[in-house]
C-alpha cells in the first residue's frame, strides 16, 4: 500500500474493479484467445492419431482378416473371434489369467489394508510421509529387475532352497517354488502391493477415526466398529486399488514369462506367442477382446478413478 | 521379570511387527539382488564364497552392454524431450480453456497409460511393418515410448498449472510485457518444477520399458532387452551387477523428482 493512501479499503476496491475490467477484456477477447490456445492440442493430436489411433484401427481391420501360411490376406472373416466362444485353449488361458489377477488383487488388498492402517494409526504423523516414500521407492525402480530378484530367491538353486538344504530341512531342492502359478502369484503381489498401500493410505488418512471411538463408546467391539464404520467409508479407496491392480495385471507379460514357466502362461504371453507364430489376425483379435473388456471395466467404474491422486 | 501389556499395547506391537514384516518383504529381494553382485560364486545365490568386483569389470568390458546402454540413453533422452514438449503443450488448453468435451478429451489423452502396453506394442508392430513397410529401428521404439509416456507428463504439468495464479501473468501484461516475454519470464519459471518432474518421469519410464520395445525394435538392443535375453533361462551375477547400478541410478533420479516437486514447488507457490 502507498503512503498517500492511508485507507486500504478504496485501493482494494479499485484493484478488484480493475481486475474485473481485465477479466471482461479477457472474455471479450475470449473466443480468439481460446481458439489460439487450442493450438496446444495440435502436437498431441498428431501423435495420438498417427501412433495410437490409426495403428489401433489397422489392428481392428487385421483382426477380421485371415492368414494363408505366414501371410495376412485381406479376406474378411469372423473366425478369429470364435476363439472367445466355448472352452478353447484361448478361453482357458483367459479364465486362468482372470483367476490369478482376481486372486492377487484380493490378497494384495488383504495384505495392504492392515499395512496402510498401521501407517495411519500406529505411526507418528511426522514419520508417515518418509515411511510412505519408502514403500513407493521399490515401485519406481526397474520392473524387470524386481521380477529378476525373485528368480534368485525362488529358483532351484535359489536362496530359499539353499537355506532349506543347508539347514537339513530338505535334501533335494523344492521344485514348486519357481516356474508355476505359485511364483507368478508371489511376484505379482510383490509388484502391486505398493500401489494398494498408496491408494488405501490416501483414503484412510482422510477418514475420521473419532467415529470409531464413538461407536466403541456406545459399546461396539473393535472388530464390529471396523466392519460397520471404517470399512464402508473406505470403500472408495478399495475399489480404486482394485482397478489399479486388477486391470494392469491382465496385460502383464514379463512376470509370467520369466517366473511362470509353461504352466504359468497368461493372456499376454499367449498373444506374444501368436504374433511370434505369425498368427497376427488371431493375436490381434485376442488383444482387442481384452482391451475392450478393460475399457468397459474402466468406464463402469470411472467415478472411482482418481489418477491424479496416484502421482 | 514379567511384562504385562494391555490389550491396546498388544495391538500396537502387533501392527508395528506387521509393518516391519512388510518392509522386509519389499526390501529383502532388492538388497539380496545387490549383495549377490559382489559374490564370487557364478550362481548368484548362497553360499557367499567371497567378495569380488569381477562381475562389474566383466560388465564394463562387454560391448553388448555398452551398446544397449547407449541405445537406452538415446531412446529415453529423445522420448523425454518429445513427451515433455507434447504433454506440456496439451496441458495448457486442458487447464485454461473452456469447451465442451474437455473431460472426454482428457480421458482420451490419458488412455495410452491405462491400456496394456502390449496392445500398443502389437498395434504399432502391425502399423509399422505391415502397413507402412518401414524397417523397425530405435526411431520406431521412440514413437511407441512417446505415446506411452506423454500421459504422465500431462498429469504432472496439469497438476502444476491448476495451482498457478494467473493474475501474475495479467500483472506482467499490465506492466508492458508481450505474450512471449510473459511466457518466458513468468509462466515457464513457475511451472518448471512440473515440467522437469514430467521429463524425469518420462525418462525413467522409457529407460525401463520392455513390452512396447520388444515389438517395435529392430536388430538393436536396449538395456531391458539385454537383461531379458540374459535372464530368460536363469540368474547370472553379471545381471546382478548391472541391476545394482541401474537401481542406484533410478533411485537418484527418483529423489531428484521428489526434490524438484516439493523443494522448488514450495518456494514459488
């Protein structure tokens, strides 16, 4: 404020009036300004049309064509989509992938919820953020290497077997630890747990725990207070975590390929095999089927998707 | 001496114990991975037969690794620059202009992040090799990586722009700055932490990207491709050495992102 104007009040009003004039000017120039600003969309539109939209359309077309030998010929057919009908190799792998993904999602929620609860309720406020960052760090390191780390632990000559043999608990290395559904399960849990913890922490942190105290004052046992008060009010976080674990897991390639062995084949591994075997239209059809399913789930649960909160 | 604990204390101890268990689950695999890179044994597992830097020397002499590393840096660098430019440019109208379908457009822009990378890789393979007939190279890889990482830049820069007090720009204009000057002297410095964080995200993601690369790469190799080819059939200490260096690198990058986002962010807002 200037000294010549001891009363701040008129100055403020003037400034506000000026602001309104400026804003009115803005609005008048609004259409041209706004149009000019939309130019900012040009680069991303070019990018997405040429390297995302057009490739996807081409892929849709290919999924309705046939193969002759190793070549794709432009003859229309619905045969590739018959893979989704009945109990075929394809539907078996799809069903198994869904079962594993659902199982891991449920397990990671069961493991992650108490941990997020621990962070919110049993850790001093000033320690919460550093401890949360500690959960996120492994999540941002190389995905491939995190899978690799487990190969060294679960393998035939891996840490667990070496330790068990050294202690004399087993004579022969355990074979069931690696290259099957069990190892896929463990590695998926390891990869996705940080996701679950971050999402649930964000929800639990906002929850007002005075409500639980009130319920317990009124005679509810701790477990009952949890089931009837805490759980329903943190549903948002649970569903968000579900989406961010279940959906990406459906398209996972590296983990099942590296630790799944032959029995651990999932949809993604199958699609890659189809492409390797020059069954491009069939591979395209399976990939599109999964993509459509994912888009449908995302659309149905769209109000639970708070991407901004994740990063 | 008998220590009696109340029910509440017992619950607390239980939760703390559980918390420690989870941290062990998260960190023991990574620590073991690094530890075995210093082990003399060829099997990258127990028992420890002695300390060595042999695997690191081995690594630096391997021209396949050096080559893959150079390719990865090139791809990640170009991807980061392009994704940051494209994403930042899109973030402005997404935050500042009003039009119908804005929400829809936002979701469409973020779609490549939500769909499995496999789908994008497969679609690009068909597009490049069957439709365009171009030979696959590092440039086709870059195209895929830019599609994949731009949404992350949009997210970070959008968040930064939402906090932006636009009166600062009006003030600059009142004081006679032309739009270019306002952008260079006011807007850019304020959103810079978001832009840098976005660029680092894009860089890190590209450096680690495997599935899209698998489909869009020609005869060259990147670090994840190299690692994958080495570990497909088991563990080798040389990969552990490479892994240790990469983990250190990405943790450093990560802390830089945190520092840019929180440190500078507080100062300028």
